[in-house]
C-alpha cells in the first residue's frame, strides 16, 4: 500500500480527478500510520507500558493534527471541528467497541483496571465539558467565542499536563499493566525507528496537504458535506494504527491496553491537539472557535456516558462491544442526514 504514497503525489501534480486523488491519498495515509505506529512502538519498548500506550495513541494524532492545520489554513474550520468529533466517536465507540466485541468472542469475560479506566474517562468528560462551555455560549448569546475558546484551550492544555504528571509520576503504579509478549518480528533499532518516524511524519504532512486540497471538490462531487468527510472518512483512516493495535491486544486478553489506547487517543485530541490547533489558528489568521453544533455536543456526551456505563463493573463481554458499535453507527447515520 505504500505505493499509493508516490501515486497520490503524481495524481495531485497531474491535477487528476479530485475523487481519485482523495481516495488514493486516504489509502496512502494508512500504511504511513502503520509505519509511524511501528516506529513509536519500538521506541517506546524501552519505556514502561503506560508511556508506551501514550506513544501509540500519539501516532494517529500526529496525522490528524497535520490534516487539521492544513484545513485551518484553507478555511475549512467545520471540517476541523467535525474531525475532532469524529476522532472522539471513533476512539471511544468504534475502536473500543470493536476491541471488546472481537476479544469477547475469544474470551467470555475480559477484566480491566476499573480505576485507571475511570480516571481516563473522567479526563475525557472534563475535556467535553470544556468544549461544551463555548458551544453553549455561542449558541445562546450569538456572540463571537474566539477569545473564550482561547481561554478554554489553555485550561484544557494545563489539565492535560497535570494528567501526565499524575499517570506517569505521582500515581503511575495505578496505571501499570503487564506488557504483551514480544512479536515474532524483530524490533527495529533505535536509529531505524527514529529515521522512519521522521520520514513518515514528513510524508504524512505532504499527504495531509494533498488530502485537504481535495475535500471541497470531493464533497461537491459525491453530494456529501465536507464536515461528514472529516467526521467519518478522515477520522477512521487516521486512526487505523490504533485500531489494529487495540484489536491485537484484545485478542491477547490485554483489554486494558485496548481501553488505554482508545481513551488516551480521544483525550489527547481534546486536551492536547485542540489547544495546539486553536493557538495555530490564531497565528494563521483563521481563529478556530470551539462552538460545536448541538448534534456534535450530544454525540460526544452520549459516547462518554455509554462507555462509563459499560466499564463500571470492571469487566466486559462481546455484547457490550456490540452496543458501543451500534451507538457509533446510529450517530454516524444521523450525522449523514444532519450534516
């Protein structure tokens, strides 16, 4: 699939049909995401499991940040907001739901660290509250919320740093899970992993610019909204590495790692990526307001509520995974008609 990387670049230079460029670029992002995941996994192998799960979650978010930055520069702010919502839904409902569903068929019940998952989901709830405040303000007062969004973003960034201190230093014992057995494939050397990480990141940046440039014509050609593209297609493609890792861990009865990847990725988008994107948007002269639609807000809140309910007892089964997947499909179906 790496062949799609040069193919996408050539198609863009030849000014080929936007749909062809978009599909090719979207496919090309998948192997890059996997390479970035492999590189960060091997680099994090020398750290503890908590840091490793954070690195895994960061892999997909790097590409999402690139896409969002180029979208901001192009003035596609609704696409950026939709991709934020989509990332939360994909990680909380689809990724975790798929992991629990598939793992549940191999193991009747899978247990996890309820305290660690509870803290992670609480952090995500804090993030959604942060997004809800400017949304409610903007929808009720009908006044610009850019300044408030900047203040909220700063607060979200601060609590994210504090959460890292909590999980990695002061209370790291509560978050330690066993490492999974080593893969048969030999790990890359530190030098090779670092080179792949750098080259892959640069490639992801280039493909992100090409992808964003094709969004508007593709939306017009297919008769769907630009926001729906960000909500579903981009969110799924950029999180493919986490999905594969999470499902793999679930099949090895390491559902803790699956939950960590999903929750950490969603939390990093809202508490780490969002503040960065808001700051960058002001620098680019395209202020990103954190005023989401009512439907976005409801979808994010619903996703956290159903996850907290399912994870309350400290174990999970395939039916609960199916419930999460069903909620995801229901929300996406609604967004198709709403957007």
